[in-house]
């Protein structure tokens, strides 16, 4: 299964961003205006597909040419919006920084360019507090560096961030090869490197934040590899002692001069690794830090913690014992006397079901106050904003919508959605003085757009962005459908292709990941791709999905493949009864938990002509012991060896002897969430049962990247998503006995 991702830092935005170096972005001499408004006419790394002149559903090759918009940030003076555009898969999926004025009249301009050696691009950009410069990350040489760009002109320069390595495993007891194994160099004893003081080493920056007054820089980074450790690796003395890793992600502070250059070196902050997040107080004198215990301590139970650190004395810190170990994102109230953070609800719900809590800092005995108890949705703290009237604005998933809500800090009223005009609102942002607001908006049938409004709640003023997709792509707005099963109302999104005459169309049932996830009314190129083959799509949100409240999210506890399976099948019956769909030509597909549901379907019914499973859980016993972390799964059915019958009942492999339907497995070879052995088990079982089964594995692919590549979002792997889509179409065409899907050859 697919547990919720870890909390993101204040500069990070969900669903996948990137880093960068500035002195090599511009390949020509550049004066002041040139840095800001550089020409955008760059040759594409891959030839664009020819654009049909009339609206059409996307072909698979066109999905390789989709770009992604992300991370909008309003400048401190409220006049400019900084955002990222990620290149299409066909062009390498590197992201770059762009600028657009909020006043209109100016086209957006690409601010940064990457040399061919940079495979990732620019990421994690932040405005300086005075708006005179921009910070960002990039990987240009051997390390991921933090860069600073003065907006008055010139090129960006990396900070020289070095530390004395806090860990050197080559010097630990029993380190090999032993010193006596190598012939010593003929040098005087005082000149031997083993006697020399350790030298500062460059770090790979994981995250950073600049204080509101611009006087302090906080960075967190993984402990660097020492020369001794590199020598061990080169000598293949590289045994890994599981559970005894001494390297961690640590926090460092540096003072900044008025010109944003370093005023001295980095100073370590004494909190323990691993650091996930650091947030400056409004007065810029303290940091709120969240950490996770190392060595997969979270596999035993929640292992987070929150700390307060004084910038002037980083060797001293205070643990906030009142903050629970499930703490996620967090923010300071403007007066600095209170924090608001996300943490798991105290009610019985899957890990990841978060509420918002407030904690007073001026009262040593204060307890967290629940701000969102009973909310029929899913809140998170990816970005929190405080209003003058005493409320906080937060992102929320509500049924099939992604919204923002207003929450009273006194918890007197329930969260109230703010109408921003579209069903899916993401990446809401403002500046420190809240002189304007920016966000991304989209819906089924309407591509993503970048919005600006002076006041939150005002209509969207659409800002100009570069073209994100090939011309004339068509999509269809889904219809919200509802049905009842076992006392619950279940929702789904139904996409219908253009229908002429009285012929009924095939139906694909597409199950989301999670199970604590949901389908939302987004612009979805993959759905449009399937519609282009004449197939309808039903995307159900069965019990256990997020966005519907605690009771709904917990309704599949110890019942995977039970009532949630019935929710899916009753949804199939509901749409067959109302819409022109062909019950003799149906298929089911899904990824992660959706792939697991596909496995349940395989052993429970023969109503489908084909079943497609991506990165599934097949055997709860073997998956539990080999996945990256088991705490998420443990909530559903406990430790398998203590609940043998429950674990086997909830394993799709238990139904393999009853399987009949042709089955396609798509699996990343480097998947640590649902390891490749799961798909291999199902392949072997179905093959030995005589069921038509195909297994396709993809080198280098982890869990999430393979999925988003198949769905048509930008990823570095150029052809895996294309290959997956091609195999899906051919598999369904064969099952349906149609020829609607044409095989697209690679150029």
C-alpha cells in the first residue's frame, strides 16, 4: 500500500519539484534587465509532435510532451509571481523558474536555464524578505547547492557551505580495511593524514529557510561522505549494518550580511537527526523544528518530535513535549505566542488522517487544542496562513474537491470552505503582508491555470503562463455519481466518451491508490487518453478513501477486499443501470492500493474481461516484511504473525486459485513501497493456475515515479510511461475485441 508522503518543507510543493545553479543558466553576457526577462526561445530537446488542427483526445506520444506548473510565490511587494515550469518528459522533466507580473500586459519570462549536465533543473525557490533577490537549490557539480540571485542584475552564485563531518564511519571500531592492510606512505608521522585534523566538507542541501528579517540562514543536510568512507566504498568494504546508521540529516545556522553573503560559517544546531522541517518565528529569533528518529524508528511507531531553538544559542533547545509524535507541517501565529501544526487525529483512523492543532507557547502546561475535530474532509499543513480576524487558512480535501478552508483559532466554528471558483485549488500562497494571493486552479475538462486576486475570495485573475501542452488537446468534464452500500454513500467520477447512436461503450473501472487517497475532479490527461479510445471510466472513492471524514476513512479497517470491494462493484451496477455502458466489455485497473484491489477482483469475480494491476500488494505477509515501513499497514490488520487469518483473508493471493480473468502487472524494479516481489508472486501464482498473465518490470523505477509517468506527468524516464500506456491499450483492445487502440511506435 501507499502511505501518505512525509511532510514538506515551506519551500516545497507536493507532487514532485526540482533544484539548480545559476552561474551556468545564462549562456550569454547579461545586463540587468536580461536576468529578469531572459528570452524563452530555446530549442526543444525532443521534437514536438505535430499538432492536429482540431480538438482531439491526446495520443500517448502527446502525453510525453506535457509540462507541469507549480510553486507560485508572490513577491514581497505584491507585483511579481515566481513559479516553476517542469519540462515535459520528452525534454528531460527538468524544472525552471519563471516570473510574471500580476498587473498584466507582460508575458511570462523564463528566469533560469540549465546546462545539459543538469538532469534536474531548479527547485525550492524563495524570495528574499525584501524582494531584492531569490534563493534556490541546484545540482551543478558534485553537490546540491544553495544559490542566491540578486534581482538587480548579475548571475546567481552558490554559497560555499561546508561543515566538519559529524560522522566518519571509517574511524569507528572494526572499520575495514584495517589501517595495517595498506602499505603506509613514506612520510613523517606528523604528515600522515590519519594524524591531520578533519577538513571541512561540502554538503548536499536538503532544505533551507531564510529568516523574516534576512539576517539568518538555516539549512539542513545529510552528513557528507568523508574521504575515509569513500575509500572504504572504493575498496568494496561496504557492508551495511541495518539499524545502526550513524549518518543523519542535521540542521545548521549561518548569519547573513545585508547583501545576503555569509557572515561566518555554518553552526550546527544540537537537535538530533533526522530534521524534516524548520520554520522561523515572526520575530526571527527562534526556529520551530520537527525531526524524525533515525534508523526507521517509525516502523515501530510514530517517531516525530518538535523543538524550539534560539538562533543566538543554537546549542540549546527545548523539546515541545505537548506536540505528538505524528507531527507534520507547522506554522507560527503572527504574534509568535502560538503554533499551529498538523498531526494524526486522536480518533481511530489510518496513519495520515491529520487534524490541525494549536499550541500556546507562553504556557508551559498548555495542551494542544483541536481546531478541526469532526471535519468531513482531510486537512494538511503544507501551507498555513493567518488572518487578522483570528483564523487560519489551510488546504483541505473535501470529497472530490481540493479546496482551502478558513478555521477559527478558538475552535468555536467548524472549518469553512472558501469559494475560489474551481473544484481543485492547490499551491495557495501570499506574501508576508498579504497584499495579494496566488494559487493554481483546475477541474475536469479545464486545464490548470495560475490565478491572482488582491483579496482572498475575489474572482481569479488568470495570469499568463507558457504553454503547458500540445495544441488542441481535448478533455471531458466528469459527472459526479453516488450510490449506497452497507449504510454508506459512495461517490465516484464518471467520464463518458462522445456517444453516437445507440451503441453501448466499454467501461474501465479505475481504483485510486492508498487506500487512504481519493479521486478529485482534476484535469486528467490520462483519463482523456483513455476516453480517446472510446472507453468510459468510473473512478470510485470506496470506503477508506480520504476527504470524507474519520468514520469513512476508517471503515475498511481489517476489511481490505471486503466492503471496499463491494463499494466498487455496487458502483459498477449503479452506472450500468443508468448509462449506455456495455456490461460484456468491462475492465478494472489500479495502481498501488488500486493494484491491490485489482488482485482482489481477480479472485472474486469474472465480470471483467481484463484486469490491470500496477505495483500491487499481493501477499500481506511477505509485503509487510519487505516494504519500506510497516506502520501504515499495521493499522489495518495488525502484525500478520499475530493475525494470520486476517492477513491471509486480506491478501489477494488467497483468491488466486479462483482466478480466470487475463491479468497484466506493471511494476517498478526499484519499488520500496510495494516491492517487485509482490508482482512476481502474483505472476507465478496465476501462471501456474493457467490464467493468462503478463508481467512487465521497469528498471530504476520506484513506486510513485512509475505511476506519474504512466499517467502522463513529467518524469525523467523518457519511455517507461509511454510503454506502460501502450501495453494497457493493447491489453484492453485484445480483451474487448476492438481495434480502437493503435500502437504508436517510438520516434
